[in-house]
C-alpha cells in the first residue's frame, strides 16, 4: 500500500514515519521516499491501522 505524506520532507521525517509504521507491524517492509513524499508499505495489517498511527506521529497520510 502507498501513502502520500506531504510533511515528510527529510531523512529524519522518513525515520519517524518508519518507526510509526513498525509500531503497528514490526515485520512490515517500509520504503519511505522524502523527495517524493511517499511511503510504500508491505504488510498484512489493514491500511486504517497505519493511517491512525501516522496521524498520531504528526504525519497525516492520504
């Protein structure tokens, strides 16, 4: 699944986003691209779980 995160603008942001995703699924494959402001996640968990935790972390996703 792919997320667009407009305020993920640097590597530090990408690390924070990755940590938030791993708090839901520690085994998820995460590819965060701050240049494109996108995150690709491979996980069996539902999209809504990631949207909620990203919002809590300050990185609202669309």
